[in-house]
């Protein structure tokens, strides 16, 4: 059975060669410092929110100070001193340690204000799940958070800088999440809402994301195509992604049309 992830499906949608290089050939790829900072920032924020909900699940609500302390422990290198932090504040490069700390404190403060007094009962936190939409493949992913409040279940994805006019970019994410929850809890679908919390917005409350039949049909279609596809061809120069593709060199030498 073919093992897929939400991201691997989205990469296939961008380009079949990208998918093949990244997941089948597992070629090394260059990651720029900006992307490293972004990934680390988002991962650190998520880990602190998981920590918050794990504590809340055990009957203890962490203080805002406890969340900040955890940020400092996870974010700052052990050998970084006050002078290093002050020096970085004057750098103009994207995503320096100090500027991202300012963003983080704002996110954590707002999150704590909303959810420290919430009656939401966490059911699952960063929980692995499997979605099966056809007989030849399965999709592995994680629920960021599932909580229950007012007799309703809320299945939540943590997002950063969600754009409503580009909601189609998340069609696969939420279809996978919907399919995985349905497979695991078929009897709870009637009382469950699926959505997100945009951690970079001014409102960190749950926002519902409507999942249509077309969304789930689309997911099945792409899983079928990936499972059945034998020849993975390039789209070199035909998409905007090509300008930043880490596999431009091997793609330029691909000769497998026959």
C-alpha cells in the first residue's frame, strides 16, 4: 500500500517530478535560512500550544509566564546571551531571533486570554491518524487539536496567516482531516465541526471550514491518480513554482518521455 501525507499529495498536485524527487528518490534539497526560521517559528509555537492543552487536559491551566518560559527554552540557542539578542534586533534580515520573539509573545498572550478560561475539554492533542480513501493508498497526518465544548466536537488545524481568498489551498488539508476523523469516529460526525485557528491573525478563535462533497471527491481523485500513475513527467517552466524549485537541475536533465 502506498503511504502518502497531506503535503506529498499537495506536492504531486504542483508537479509529478517534484513528488518523485522528494518522496521516491528522496533527493537532498537546499533550504534557505528564511524558510528555516519560518518552520522553526511555527513548530515552536505549536509545541507551546500542545504543552498548554496537555496541561489543561490534566486539570492545570498554565500561566502566560509558563508559556513564555517555554518559548525561551525552545527558541533561544543555549549559547546566546543578551548582547547577541540586542545585536540581532538591529539586523534587517527576515526572521531574526528577537523580532520573531516579539511576534510570539503577542500570539501566546492572546491565546492565553481566550483559552485559559475556556470550558473546552481537550480530547486529542497532536494525535496521529490515518485516512484511507482507496484500496491502494493511505494518508498519514496529525490532528493538531480536538476539543469538546457545548456538546460539540471541534477538530482544529493550527494555521499561520490564512487567506480566505486562497482557501482552496487548504482543500486537501481539511479533506484529509475530515476523512481521518470519519474513519476513526464515524458515530461522532453529526456533532463535529472542522476548522482552524489562524495564529497570525487578530482573532484566535475557532473558525469553521466547510468541507464539501467536491472536496472529498477531489481527494479520492488525487489519491487514485498517484496510485495509478507510472510515468511522472515534469511541468518545467509551466508553473510559478519552477522559479524556486529545489530540483531544477535534475529536472532540466530528465529524459524519460518514452
